[in-house]
C-alpha cells in the first residue's frame, strides 16, 4: 500500500489497479485484450478512466478517447458496466458484489438485453477506501487449467 487516502497518493495518474490487474491477468493467463466484458466500480469519471489505463485496456492518457470511441458500449471492444453502472443500476455502498453478479450473468448468458454475445472472460474490478485499495477478479467459462 502506498497511501491511505487520495490526498496522499504519490501520483494521481496511477492507482493500485496497476498492481491488482497485472497480477489477476497473469494468474489467469490472459491479456487485457482477451476480456469480453468489464464490470467496475465507477465511483467517479476519473476512476473509470485511470482504471481502464492502469488495467491495460488502453495506454496511459488514452482513457478519455478510449471511452469516447464507444469501446465501453454494448457491442464495443470492451462492454463495461452492462448493468448500467452505479448510477443506473444500484449503489448501496457496496457495489463490488453487484460487479461479480453482473459478470456471472454475462458468462452464463443470462443478461437479457444487455448480454455481451459470446462472453467467455469477464473482469470485475473494485476500489475502496479513498482510492487506496483495489481488487481485480477474472472470471471465465472454461475450467482452470
């Protein structure tokens, strides 16, 4: 851990997602380009952009253009928060469980109108504290090898 609260962050452009994502992807034997759907805690616009970059879905400084390109929409390169996200779906204060639920629905093909066709790899990513803790989980339809 490098800090307890956001004002003590050594660099506002890098979060713990740079560590948790790298580890989760390595443990799962995947690359960011293998992910079919991404569910994340979208606490602030900044959080979405910096986590997209830190997780390797786009280069540093490219989070805004990546999102603007339509990549995060259903049918885009990385359908994100297909349940509508924290503002449109639910935000009871513990959004992380809902990320895992939506990722599971996607992998089971149970997401209805927001289904990502052929989803086989989903990533759920949450942040907590004051941008001081992060966790990344890779879920898939194939058994672990």
